C-alpha cells in the first residue's frame, strides 16, 4: 500500500485526491465500501481494485447504484485473472506474463543447480498493462 501511495503522489495534479480503502474480503464487505465511497460528498472518478475477484463485487455494486463503467467511473484491476475476460466491459488490468515469469524462474533454478548459488541481484517481474474497456478518456480542461 505504501508503494502505491508514493507512486500516486508523484502523479497528482492540483485538486486530485487519492484514498486507500480496505474491505473485509467478502462480496458484502466490498459492496459496503463501494457504497460508502460513492455516496460520500466527493465520490471517486476511478477505482484501482487490488484483487481481481473483488472486481466482480465492485462492478455489481456500481450497477446496483446505477453507475456505469467507464461512463461514470473508471476501473482498473491489479490482477488479470482469466475470468475477467468474461466481464463486460472487460476491465483494464495488470497481468503477469506467465511465460516470462516461468522462463526467469527456470533460468534461476538452472543457475542454482549448476553453481549452488544465485546472483545477489534482484529480479523484477513487472506486470503488463492490458487496456480493456473500463477506463474513460481523461476530460480536457
């Protein structure tokens, strides 16, 4: 959460706000948090949902509140599980390239087996952004 907040702070423009909210992991808990957000004095214009399963509860609650994705609120899922391709509109998401991940892991395992040690450098696997159809264009000022 701290890394997310630090990254967002560098991109905020005048008047922008960010807020991290936590739910209890249940569909009802997600719905309660979404309802509170969108009935507040300053409802969000976008959501970054940290668990792909929660996206289903978020979209369902938004629909019950007559809010449309992306017309009324943009949505991005941090996880890119395959079942999200069945959601309409398909959400924008971050997806780990499993082929790239397995290739790097295999190379590390071979190095460990061959040398008995791994290099001390870190291996960073960044997810790919999949555009989807759940993010509205940024309004022009």
